[in-house]
C-alpha cells in the first residue's frame, strides 16, 4: 500500500506564500501521477496541480496557473506544491493523491490513494 502524508499547511495573509509537501512510502517511480486537490466547505473538490514522475510533465488548473508550482524530489519520495500570491479563495483543505495506473491529471475519481489533507487558511 502507498501511504501519503501531507504537511506544510497553516495560516498566511493574502499575498503570502506556502510550501506544501507530500511524502510517499514507495518509490516515486512506482507512481503514474501525483496530484494536489483542494476542497473548501460547501464547494466541490478541485484538482489544482498534477505531475507525472516518469517525464516530469505538469498540469495546472486555470485558477492557480502562474501562482502554484508542483515539483518533486525523488531522493526524498516527496512532491511539493509551492504557492505564491495566495488569495482568500485559495483557503481549503489540500490533499495529495496518487494514481498507480492510467488516470488523467486532476481526475479525482481515478486516484488510487489519498492523504488525510493539510489545512491552508488565508486571511484578507
């Protein structure tokens, strides 16, 4: 089983930045896709960023493109989400998810494993 553990959430004022981390129990090379999702109360879960470790390709939701960057460190079996210029609408629980097969980026229904989430709060 692949275990995913997120960290790095917290309180930040609008315009600030945070780095979220997702550490896996298996080698990054065993994973097809690593995706960051977020969900705020009363809203649908939204895929925000995805990376394919095999070729380092990435994909972003339009709402975060240019402000969020997804990257990985294979030696640490960790995926990062660097967030800058945070806005109040970015406040949510952020979840890391892994697909071991053929899922498309940002497709939550196709993810195989999920972390418990880390909370990001943005004050205005």
